[in-house]
């Protein structure tokens, strides 16, 4: 199997990038967590990467160490950053036979054994239920399961009952994101009608400023099916209606949407070109076209969700619950719509969706939206879809090391160019 980094040029400032992201080689490196250096490490699987080109690499690995499952976070710096390592206060005493933090000098990388984290200081305090929090969240909370983890930023834990069903979700943040999310949920829910709406938002159950943790209601439903599923059209129609309602909510304290500002697009093109010189010129040309045609993207300002994809949508009967408000912002309505369409176009470029299926799903989503709210101009939707296809799909294929996107970068950029030239090919 081809390693994902095989589609990237060498990063001269991070010469050990590929070694860290080689799942076959990592078990040997992770023996630095074992005082004896002889641990049996198997089943290594990299579940998340945050690659800051020329700066650092963060990664999450799920492994078995002596037949016990563990989650390990990694942070690679540029060579010679020994001052950063000294500041990490490396433990000298192991816990349960393993170091909780260890440095692999050979690849300039430090590893943390979950729930230890370089910046999320309170993570270990909320991984198990305690009486104080259970009284606020649920008395039926028995165990926890890690649902999502972004090292040095945030973690989401599923709070499970005796039947291993979620009764709540806890979001723990390194900074004040959990506090901001708490305020955003309260503002959005205060403006959401109680009945007859196609949109559901989870209720905040508790918030602790001391623990920097927000507990949210676990919505009873199912995940939105993937676009390749036969039932996807019906689900996307429901999602369109939910997004339309979301757009008419208000959250006064959220920031303005600036993801597609010319400066950010230009910086992204430079990053892409550094490790994928084969598409550098086309990326620069695309960014120039986006800047020149930005005036055509203007449309009504709304409350944007900012991160629309199937994992953030839960089908509850005929309604859809939207979760994760970290990227909620005030911005053009076409930004959310274009982002969702870019996700479908990504699958089409990779060969996972046919042209006819893409059109069917796009029309279902936009049709569901149009039943509740007037659509922005198709030119604006097409511009935002092109920008999202570039920044959210092509560039993130690099920064998140996504093999499918890395394989099809030329096609993704070509599709973004086509959207600017020809617009949407849907009714």
C-alpha cells in the first residue's frame, strides 16, 4: 500500500515527517514510552494528522502496548528546538509501567500517553465520571469513551450508561473554546422554535470553567448517511431544511466569516505549492481568479454553521440535529451551501460519485433549503463551492494527510476552476 506522504515533496524543515507518519515504523519508535524499551507494540493506526507545512506535525495513534489499548499523541517540531522539549517537563517516573510523556530524539518528536496532553491540562480530570459532575449531567453516567481528539486543542468524550449508550458528550478544551461553545449554544437555542422545526440543537447540560469542559445532551438519532448510501438524497433534503433554519438564527457574539479572504487563500496556495509543486501554478491561478471574481460571491449575511459534513448531522425523524458550533460565524449564506456541495464534488472527482448521482444529491440539498428559505444566487454558491473545494478539500488533503485528496489534487483544482467558469450544473 502506498504511504500517504508519497504524494508529497520533501519538507526540508521537517525532514522526519514521513518517519512519524509511517504506521509500520511508529511501533518501534513508541518504545521510548517503555522504560525497558522492550514493549510489544502492535495494531498501530494513525487516526488524525495536523501538518503545519514547514512548522510542525501533530498526530494521534491508536495502538496496543503489551495487549492493552492506548491512544498516543505526537508533536514533531523543527530540528534543534530543544528548548521546547525542556519546557515539557518530561516525567521521570512511569505510570502503570509506561512513561506518560517521552521524547524520540531521532525524529525530533515528543509523545504523550492519553489522557496526558501538552496543553489540555484538565483532560485527566474528566475522563471518568465523578459525583459532582454526575449530578449535573446524568446519574446514569458510568464510563467514558474517547469520541474525538485534537492534541493540544480539544477532546470529546462520550459519557456512557451501563448499556454503553451515550447520555451526554463532554468537550474539553485547552483554551476557552468550550466556554465560547457554551455561550453559542445558549444563544442559538434561545432563538430556535420549540416545535415544528426541521432543526434540533443539543442542550448544554453543564459547564465548568475550572475544568474548561462543556457537557452536551446526547441527541437520540442516527448519523446522516454518507453520500454514497442509497438513502443519501432524503437525508440531504432534510439537512438542507435544517441549514435554512440555522441561517435565520442569531448568535451576536460569534466572529465574522473570513475563511475565504484573499490573504488566506494566497497563503494556502503557497503551502500547497511547497509540498506539491506539480499543482503550484494552477493553485496560484485559481486563487487569483477567486480574488478577481469575489464581488460575484456577495449575498445575504446569516448565521453560518461553518463545518457542514455528515459527521456533524444527526437525523432525528424528519428533523436534523446539528452539532459542533466551534466554527459558527456571521457570513454569506452561500458559504455553508458551497461547502456542502464541495464535499460532494470531492467524491465525484475521486470517482466515488457519478455525475448523475452528484446532481441528484446537490439538488436534494438545495431543494430542502429552498423549501424553507430563498436560495442565494447560483453564481455566489458556485464561487463559494470553488473556494471550499480548494481550501477545505485540496489544501486540507495536505494538512490532514488525506490519501484520497492527495491522489486527486489536480482534479480538485480543475473542478474548482470549472465551477468559476461554468457555474453550477444543477437546476
